[in-house]
C-alpha cells in the first residue's frame, strides 16, 4: 500500500464526472476543461510521487530552491502565488523531513536563506526521474507542434491575469 502525500494541495471535490453523466453547459466552458485536465494530472502526479510522499507544491518549492539557492520564503510565496502562511507550512514540512534547511543571511540577519540538504538533493534527483515519467504520459498525447501551442495558450491565460 502506498503512502499518500500530505494534504497541503489535495483536491477535495474529485471533479471527475460520473461516466455517462451529461455535463451540460460545463462542456463549453474553458475553466471546466482546465479543471478536469488539472485533476487528471494531479492524480497521476500523486500516484507517481507516492513513494517519495511529495506534493506538487513541495516539489515546486524544492525545484525553486535548487535553481535559486539562498532564496527566501517570501520570494517563493511570490513566485508560486501563495500566501506567506501557506509557504511557511510547506517549508516547515520540508525542513522537518531534512530536505531543506534555513540559514541566516550574511547580508541581512532578518532574512533566512533556504538551501537543499544532502538528503533533499538526493530526493530531488529521484523525484526528477519520476516527474519525467509522469510528464511523458501527458506530453505523449500531443505532437510537438500541439504541445508548443498548448503551452503558449496556457501561458497567455496566466500571464494576462
């Protein structure tokens, strides 16, 4: 039996329609289809990451720290569009698992810098291999041109708002 990831970004409504259920006007709404795609990707991600017990948000935090050693919780919260309290809880969970550590900034003692630990780097290396498998399951549904167009369209939505 696989361990389920912590509940910091679990979908509570299951948004998967009952087979054969007429979705009515929802079938014409962009938001509905984005939500359904998100749920499908989320579920596959959770299954894929079960052995590491990492959520999407936790992995995003680790990736951002890996790419930006010494970043702060405030910077992470801003980048991920998350409030400070939620980010603090995510960072606390990762620190409790010895995946990241806080260090005082040499430039500003009020600021704490975040770094991956040795264990965090090892877990991230394993997670990246699993993510590649997860991503492939969805990317393979599209041609290269379709994937480029899809990513451009999605970016247009969130970069405009």
